[in-house]
């Protein structure tokens, strides 16, 4: 449920927003393809819908209430989110349908809208936002179209050694123009984008396979295991092993019934626990 009845911080904030907010938040919770959040004036999370809980690596809304973007994301990403939220709260001006980089650290584009939240006395008390993945290339502004070939190139060849000069040639612009434009849109350097693409490929394998972590590292383009561990932790905030424990979806795990039958065959049908 989107509301944690026992959390006084969230309850007090939602009372300021208005009496009908709970029904609205319930609707947001039912939208599987759209992520949403509410934050208070200090940037503390007051609500995440289910989709955004997944993005933030939290299982329940109660684990996120009171935290900020800095608690959930690497500093470089968190600063961008916080600065944009603060701009909306400072100016009172909504930001509608802005194309940007994905906050769940995947190499995808998103369309985000942010609006200020007002209290009963008319003062700004926070910010609300929703965002969704861009599925139609026509939604991406023409200025950024030069980088679509670059993103496609990296996304298909991330496991190989990629020279930045190769990417510059794809955009048909100078090296300095390429680096400035890339940083403006992706909020990171080309090399970090390559590393992030490798990390996201590793995430898929960690979640859906039983392969050794060292093998996964080599498969996605890391040939130094310690470098893979450091890079994964820099982008996700946790180690690959910790990520696997949090996100495994029953891959390679015997069913409970099978475990019990194995235990019974080995130890007998013991009715008591000593």
C-alpha cells in the first residue's frame, strides 16, 4: 500500500497536502509503467509508488520515507535530482515533459513532469513528480538525435573495447562538441555511460542466472574482477553479491517442498526441534 499508517512523518505531510490525496496515491500505485514520488520541502521522500520502489531498490514504502535521493542513489545522480526538485520548489513553476536520463540508472530516456505541492495556507511544502520511459523516438528532441546512434552503438557493443574516437565519428561533430553534448544530455561522461551499460547488463545476469560473479564480469566487458566490484558499487551503492541477494527471483533455488523431502531423507521425519 502507498500509505504507511504507522509513519507519523508521512501522515503529517499528507494531511497538509489535502484530504483526497490517499485516493490519488492509490491510483499512482496501480500504474506499472510510471514511477511517481512526493517529497517534502527538505527533499525527504514522503511517497513512492510501486514502480519507483523498484527503481530505488526498496521493497516497501516504509523503507524510503524520510530518506533523500542521496540515501538511495550515487552522489552525482542524486545531486541532479535534488537540484531539479529544488528549482521547482523555489520558483513554483512546473517542469512538464522534460526528456532526461533515467533515475534507475539504466541506459534509457525518460519523460519527467514535476509540480510544486502547496499546503493549506498556500505555501510550497514539497514537490510531486511522475516519469515514464520514452518508447517513441519522436519524443526525443531533435537536438539529441545525433546521440541516438552513439547510444545504440554502445548498447550493442558494450562488452568490447570501445574507443571514444569511434563515438565522436558517429555524431559527425568535433571531440569537444561531442563531450559537451554527451555530458549535457546523459549527465555523465561517455566512459561512464559505457561502464553503466555494462553494469546494467550484469544486473540482468545477477537477477536471472546462477552464473558466477567473476564470469558475469568478463561477459559484460570487465576483465579485472576488482574493477567490476568497485564500478558496480559506485553506480548501484552495493556490491554485485548484495545486489543478487536483494533481487534474485527464485533462480536456482529448490522449492521448499523439495528441501523438506531432502531433509527428511537425510535426517528422518523429526517431529521436534532440539
